[in-house]
C-alpha cells in the first residue's frame, strides 16, 4: 500500500533556466517514515510543495492517498498535514488560538483529536496564552507540528523541521516522530543533517534536483563501493594535504577528529606503504582503522 | 596560532530587564586560533557575539577585541573584524563583483587596492565566468565561500562566523573549512558557531555556553576526556541536556 507516489516529476524555474526537480520518482508506503536527505537547493522544498498541491510540476505525475496532485488537489488538502520550513503560523495569535484556528479550518476541534497531539501539546500548555511570535525556536517548532496534526492527517509533510535547532532539541523532535509513527501516520521528512538519515526507515539522497539513491539507511551503507579507513595523526591539517596529494589515495575527507580515506588499491601492501610514508614525513601518533561508512560518507561518494 | 591575545573578556554581562542573557562570561582567544563558540538555542551565544562585534553595549563587565575597548572604541573595533552569518551575508540583487566592491568599500579599502583584491579573489574562487552574474543565481555553497572571502577581504584581525555552513552540502562544507584553515594560517582569528559537531573537532578550542554562562572551555580532545565521551556530539548533549532555558 503506497500513500505517496511520484512519477518522473520535473520542475523548473526562470523559464527552464533552473532545474529544481529533475525527473524524480519514488514511493512512500503507508505508515512509513521516509526521509529526503540533501543540502539547501537540492529540490526538497519543491517536491514538498508539489505533493502538498501548492506548486504545479512542469511534467510528471504525483499522487497522495491515491489522489492526483493536480486534479484532486482539494481532496489532498483535506487529508494531509504540512509543516513548511519557514515558520508559517499566525504570529499575532496565541498558542491556543493558532491550534484552535487550524482545527476549525479543517472542520474539527482540538478535543476531537487531542490524543494525537497530547504528548507534544502538554509541553506548550504553560505558554498557551503567549503569542506564537514570542515563542522560542524549539517551541515554535512544536506548535507548528501540533497545528499540522490537529486534523489527524493521513500523510504528514515536514520540511526541514530540525534546521537550525540544537542537538538536544533535534533528538527530542525525532522522538516525537517515532511516537507519531505508532499512530500509523505516513511521514515524509526532509533534512540537511546526514546523521538524522539513520532515524528514517527509508531515505532518498537528493542533490541538484536528482535522486542519487533510495534505500534503507543500512542498505545505502552496504552499497558503499570501497573499504573505508579512518586516519589520524598529530597534525591533522598537514595530514589532510598529504593524503590528498598521495596518488595511492582515492578519496580523502575530514570527518571530525579523523580523516576518512579509501585506497586506489586496497591491500595490506598499500596500507603499510601509507603508514610508512607518513612516518617518513614525521607524523606522530599515527592511527589507522577500518570503519563502517556513515550516510555522510555515502552521500559524498555518490556526489562525486 | 600564537600566544597573542586578540579577544579578552572579563565578566561580560548583558541583562534584558530581569533576564540575564549573558552572565559574567570570561575568556581569551589567541591570534590565529580557530575558536568554536557552541551552545544550545537560547544559551546566549548571539547576545555575546553582538557585544563582541561592538553592536550591543554590555550591561557590565569588560572586553577588549582586536586591541579595542568594547565600550569606547566600537567604530575602530568594527573596522578590524569581519562578520558573516548564514542568514545575511551578501546582497542577492548585486553581482559577484558588485558585492566584493561594496563590502570592500565599506571595510575601507582604497579603490586601487580593491581592484587588485577583487581580481585576486575571483580568481582564487574560480568565479571568473560568474563575476558579472547576480549572487542570487549562485549555488548556496559558492555564495557561502564568496561571503567568507568578502568577510576577510580587509584582512581583519578576527572574523566572526555565525553558523556559516548551515544547510550546505557535505563536500562544500569541507571546502569551506579549507578556507577557514587558510585564513587562520595567515593569522586571522576565527570565532565560529556551528550545529555540526564534526566541525567542533576542527577548532583549536571550544567553549560551551549553557544558560548564559560558559560551562566548559578546552580543546576538543580534553573535553572528550573530561566527559568520558567518544565524540563532541556526546559532550554537547551531556552539557546542554541540563539547560533550563529553552529560548532563542
């Protein structure tokens, strides 16, 4: 059973000059937590706006809950919840007024669907009389999620809900999403944070309007074509330069306190040779270990 | 990195009514150092940064930035620092070259010097064919690299970077850090905030702000040791989890 289907969707801007979405096709299953992972400008927001019937594609077709995004836009609007990347609630209405407004627009009441938002809304209740514009970033995000949920949507579209939010609030937000999944709501979420990809059931890696891979996070990691090593030594800046200029090294990117490398020919000989050459270049505390790639390693590999 | 101190604060405090946004913050940053200024949303980072840039007057405490007093010499201070943020960096409706000339002019470069600098900058960034295009038409990654280069066009003593890599793709993010390293090697002090914890590892030292105070300040290696953590992500989580304030 699929809730969201895209077939060869194309969207251009500036009379075709900018190709925002380039022949994108994928499906999201009922009750699935599906992630669109990519940087700013990858086409994530255009895809969301097409699926929520706010933007017409140049070509291709898309369906949500079996309804066509062009012909049946009214039916889709009744059934889906959308949390845009930009805060879009009424700044001059209070927390409670905003929630009440969105419930009324969808012909329902807060009471009717309170069980769905309860866990999130209790955190906002102490501030229910505060104007939305005066809330902190984390609180705005929670209110926006409540407003997107209050009509019990079948599909929830969350466009970069955690951008600019600190690590602690990001962890809390993903916990909330797991809770919603229990309620069998289909969730399509986008994020520029690669580490959040592993929290989704399936992900699409997207760059410059094109999908590079659609898989479970585990399978994307399994498909990494090379053996990956993490290297560190006393002078990380010089080490990065040396590794980049070493013709035995296929790829080299810094990853926090290690550099991640792959070899042109991965074998014991080339590995020993590298360690030896680093020792000859006066590096100290050299450490090299075989590691499992992260989604970010895979993303970088697919980009090249 | 040298032992010359370019940022020195002493019990720097900012109050908004009863609310103490930044509470007696004391620290030093060295010339050529890459200093990571981390903290949860609402910890008081932005308020502190505004004071350090001479844009907001402290309620109490002292600070000396690039040799200038934070109360009396804010105009000289502003000429000797650079600033770049994710939200505002360049004018979208000006071309690449116009942006360079505009910011160079603001930072007080002479026309002659500016001309040389513009050409040099466009060449290093490989933007020759884009020089006369509107900044709005550039991919985000290029914009951010250009914005950084513009922020250091006057070779300031310190450059303040407020989440410079937010939303940028992973390859461009690393290229951006190459620019940071190069600037630091030239002796420019980098004062940077980020939500990417791998980037925290690239800093010489990190400060962690929680509820308006600096709760920890050390090298990434020492912080990890101190909090028995495997990554900066864990250190951050451990420190920020106890935060009482949840505002921006």
